[in-house]
C-alpha cells in the first residue's frame, strides 16, 4: 500500500488532488464469486475484510446500491459501547470493544476511536437499582462498570441540571469508562481500503433486483449490472432487509423505522463523555470539532426514507434541554436520518437461513455502528464455516419461534404477530 510523506501530501493538495491514488478500485462485476455480501455498510465491509483476513476467502464481492459511506455507517451518532446486561449481548459487544481498541492499527487507518466513557443518568431510586443490577452483570462478564452517586455525576458533568426544582432530578448513573466514540466515515473507509487490498471487489451503484434459488440452494443474484453467480450470499443491508427478504418469500421479525440525529454549531470543549438521559431517550456527545452530536427515539412510523420530521427533533431536543439547559442557546447545524431494522426483542440476528448458502445479518436496532467489528467477525465465521460463531449462537433467527428472546429493551416495536 502506498504511503505518503508530509511533503508529498502538501504537494498533492496544491495540485488539487489530481494525482491522489484511489482508496479502492471500481471493478466490473465478475461472473461468479465464492461469496457475495449484499450491503456495503460497516457490517458488510467488515464481513468481507474478515473473510479475507481470517478465513482466506478472497473471491468476494460487496454489492452496494449506493456508495460506500452513504448508508447507516455514515448516518449515526458514532457511539461505541458494551454496557449490556444479558450475557449474549455483553460478551458479543465486549469482544467488539477489543477489536475497536486495535482497529486503527489493524486497518492502518485512523478511525479516531475515543474511549471517553458513557454515563447513563438515573432519575429515581428504582432506576439506580436497575443500573446496579446491570453493572454487576457487566462486571461478571469482564466489562468495566462504575455506579456513580449524585455528587460523582456532578463532578463529571457539572453543566447538567442539578437544581432542586428540576422535573427529573439526577440520582446518579452508571458509567462504562472504556466506552466512547469513533469516526464513522473512517471506519467505512478503513475497512473498504483493506478489503480491496486483499482482493475483495467493491461494486458500488449496483442494486439487487432478484435471487437465483434452485432446490432450496442459493445460486446467485440478479442486479442492475447483470446476473452474478455465487456459492454463498450474505444479506447485510440494515433497514432494507425486508425488501430483499420479500424477494426470497421470507417474512422476518424486523420492522424498518426512521431514526434521526442532529449536531449543533461548534462550541468550546465542555462535555468530556457520552451522556444519556434516563427519563427519556436522548443521548449526546461532543465531536472533535466542538459540535454537540445528539440523537433520540424513532420517528414512530415505518419508513425507508433517509429523512425525518421536525416534531421528532423537537421532542428529542426538549429532552436534551431538560438534561443540559445550555443546549437551548445553541443553533442546529444539520440533521439527518437513517433507516433502522428493529427486531422484536431489541437484539440482532446473525444466522444461516433455511435456504442453503444464504446468511442473514440484521435487526441491529439502535446499536448497529458500535457492533461493526464484532458483527463482521462473527458473520464472516458463520459464512466461511457454515455454522455460527459461539458469540452469535444466541442471535439465531428461530429464537422468535421458540421464545428464547434476548430482551435488552431495544425500544423497537414490542410485538410480532405471525
């Protein structure tokens, strides 16, 4: 891989980047691949990378209907964490945290991982008891957790509303010190560049229009750039999962919803941590540029549009101001939306399907970005070995039929009627 000196970078900048080497190629699709990954977001890119790096499967194509970085991997609030109570989610996410910690070195690309800590605020004694239980569960799984009292929280985020007449008084909180944020674009670019360097074909602006299935076995896919044969196919398309599932006559326990986020104008550094509002659904951190990065709940209706509406933003920001009053003085700089595939228990699905050679990765709800490396690692294993990794055994599709749910209160839709 070509490396640049400081002087060559400056020289190239003055030339308008005319001689800048492309980060990954734009190949013409081959007639056949060993594995086709549908979806060029973070999970799809990571899956292809680990297929090549860990399993030596390099005859792989990533099929992306848009462009790399244009989907949910570039439309999130960049939070990275593993503060889950249930074993399946906790162990899976903590494995991912280990991958996050070494990702910049692994990919030779600075993903700007910032382990600044996440604080979940509590506003009642009952909520403190729930956090105590979750923190103990985290510690049993080797995950760092600290239960904070009111005064400890005040020292960490003194700009929060600690007044006597506040509607939602702060009783304390639960902190995961090793959690934090990462640069979402950097993650996509890093995985894409490394996968490309190992022989993976990244095929952009190529939409899947159908599947070739014969006698219960996947044979290939149909796309706007022609038919492509494949021995194995992995679905990794987040909010568009049901669109592809319908082509395969599959009905899945996921719904597609819109999730908005926004950033404020930049201000001087004031917030060192990621903070969540325990009385509602609001979360905030401060970017390296000084912007307050904020997000909240779903828009509340099914949608495939990557845009939202003002009432939801008003609701989210009202919660933010209740927690951090200074936010009321800031102007919003920009907003965006991503389409989320919400599972019925708030936990993901990584599994084989009833169609031989077809694999499923979906249902990430609010936690898709933070799961990028662990999802890619385990999905690559599931595809290469044709069996789940021990970390995603609990993420089976049939748990919704057997009743073995992993209810982490994903705040998605609560019921699914077959």
